[in-house]
C-alpha cells in the first residue's frame, strides 16, 4: 500500500470501523468513508468524513482518490460492490493489519482484508475480496476463492480449498486437505471432517448438513 496515496473505505458500519482501524494502523491516508445511506453524509469516524457513496464515486477521482477497500461483511454484496467500483475505474487494494502474520510466499488478492492476529502461512493463496478475520489461521497451501469470509478464530489445516462466497463461522475448524464448495455456510464452532459440496449449510461437531 502506498501510504502517500489517498484512499477510501466503502462501508460505515461496524465492519467499516475495523477496516478503517487496519488502514490507520498501517499509516494509510484515508480520505473518506463511503456509505450507501445518504443520511450518514456529514458524519465522521475518528475524524474521517462519511460521504454518500453514489455522489462520492463521481467526485473523488477529481480529488486524486482512485483506490479503496470495501468494508461490507455480506459476501455477495461485497463482491457486487467490488465489480461496480472496478467498472467506475477505481482500484481495490488489500488491507493487512500490521499485527497480522503473512508469509512472504503467500498471495493476498485485491480487496481482501486481513485483521489483527490473523496468520497466513507459506504458499497460501487468498482470492480477491475476502475477509480473514481476527486470529484466523490460513495454513500452508490453502486456496480461497473470491469473496470467502473466515470469521474470528477460524482454523484451517494445511492444503484446504474453499470455493467462492463461502462463509466459515466463528471458531470453526477445517481438517487438512479438505475441499469446501461455493456458497457454503459453516456454523460457528463446527469441526469439518469431510469435504462439503456447494450451496449447503453445515453445523456441529462433526459438521453435518442442515440444508
């Protein structure tokens, strides 16, 4: 991240505060926080102004603000906004907390956010627009698709593959070498012992499908 470049955060909710904190902790120059709710216009978060996203998307480039980070927890909404911003000519950057531990050989995609205490180990590949939340562990040789969300405390064993848009709940664990499909929800505290197909929800220890 170029600390001299002015950037924006898209999303003024609780998750937006966490993302803003990451950027400020890393010394980023945050020009504004954008939000779809026009009623938030004129507020500020820690001195950073909140702007209505629609109007700001037209005005910010003229001010030299052409890059940002999306702070939306919902996977599908986050990826949808990312596509919209790219069409408008904006660049999305990865935001990595200085207290995260990311191996030099790991790859972190554009628009991905890595929270404090997270560990991303060697040769892991994180796709674009993911969330690696506080104290989550992404072990060696993991592969995460676009829009994956790992909640706080998630533990992935080595060589795990997780496909696009999947959400792994708070404190869940996935054994090494497993494959979790796309659009999956793994419940909080679950322990995944077998591969999980697309478009299901799995909960419990061991994790079992509920839909």
